[in-house]
């Protein structure tokens, strides 16, 4: 890794890819609040310009582009927080080459530019459920054998391996955060959206939510505020030099879709039954991750309880639904 300029002004520059999206925009707010200079890179294919907080600079770029690489080299960030991704699992199955182009090649474009710029630290948004596949142990620790069942999961695992290479070969401090099912304020109910956002959007519009299959499939639902805390902790300076680390970010608690729907309806004060539709082909039956290593090593608090997180999320969706059009 190239040496950094000793005459560079003090203060940290953080470049967040996907920073106009759901998780990325929360991270942009948090790093700004911590006193960092924040640069957001987003192609706005799913992110929204209005999500970018005041004080952050937005560059509308595809992470695969030479322009994105040039930006990294020119700005020489102290920290690269890589959230941008092709995140639609079904699209990855339908078009594995596109998924790899965005999620693997796009990441390598950034990593090579960061190497040339002398960027010392990278925090990468990986995935829990898609990497572990059908689990043997619940919840899965970081030692669980990775057995991805989709090109999306394969790509995320490949990037983790590339980051290990950049750590060993170029001295990059790299942290991979394997997210569980993230939900919270500003999540889009459209596209490859989380079920929490979909249910809230449908119920607040007066419609009926659909549960696919029998609804007994389980997931580990983690609020976006806990994901933000994990990213901030992973971005702290290390006293013992560059590290390579992999952490689960979740709660370790399984919640069925039926139970999730009940809790969401309760948070909205509704007594409206869901409809049941056909199961999604290839859907995992159970998924949960063990977050104990991150809690211990990153000194994270207990995750937000699901009831509290759903109440906060429901309040945000409710206020948005009540706002005048165009507000």
C-alpha cells in the first residue's frame, strides 16, 4: 500500500458506496455526526438523492466505472465503506454474470483504486444468510461452513476472500460484516425489499399483505441502528495494526413470518389477517446468525428488541404515508 501524505490536513474522509440507499444513508448520517467528511457514491438505481444527508457530497457513479476509480484516487479516502451491491437474489440466479460484474468486478475496481490511493481501511457489507446457506447450527457463528446457494452469496463470499488477499498482500485493514435481515426507517418497500417494509407499506395503504408459503420460515431481523453501530465500531483505529475480521451482525433470534406479521399489525393497531400465497422457489427455511463475537470484540450493546424496532419503523412509515403528496 502506498504511503499517505504526511502534509495532508487532519480529519478523516469516509467514502460510502451505496450511500443514497437504505443502510448507506443511515451510515452517512452517523459518520457525519462523528465529525468525518463523507463522500457518497451511488448510481441511484435504487438509492434516492433525498436520502443523502446534508453535509455529505454525492457523486452519481457506477462503482464499476473508471470514473469511480478516478474519484477514489483523487479523494484518497481514509476509509472505504462498501455498501453498494446488486442485492436481488432472484436476479443473481437469473443472471449470474451481471451479479458478478457488479458485486465482484465492481468491488475490485474500488479496491484497486483504494490501493493506489493508499486507503488503509475497508468495511464491507457482506451477508449472513446467503453465505451460510442451509445451516447445520442455529444461530450460525462465523465458523459455520459457508455454503451459498445463490450467485449473490457466492459473490459476497468471493469479495471476503479478495479482502483477505488485500490485507495480507497490501496491509489493508479489512472488516467484513455479515448482515442478517436488516429492517428499519427508510427501507424501500419496492424491488428486492425486506418483508418488514413490504408489510408496512401494504397495510398502511389499506391493502392486504401476502405471506408466501406457510409463513413458518424464520429469519433473524436486525434493526438498521445496530448495523450502523457495527460499522462505526469496525471503522475505529486499531492499536495493534491492520487486521482482517469477519463478524455477524444480527440478533441470534429466529422470528417466523407469521409472528412478524402479527407484531407489525399490532404495532399499527390493526386486526387484519394476511393472505397466503405460494412459497417462493428455493427459499431457505431457517436463518439466524450468532452476533456474540461482534458484541465482544467490537464492544457493541445488546441489539434493539424486535418490538421496539418495529414500533420505530412503523412510526416512520406511518408518518410518510400521512404526509401530503410531494412533501
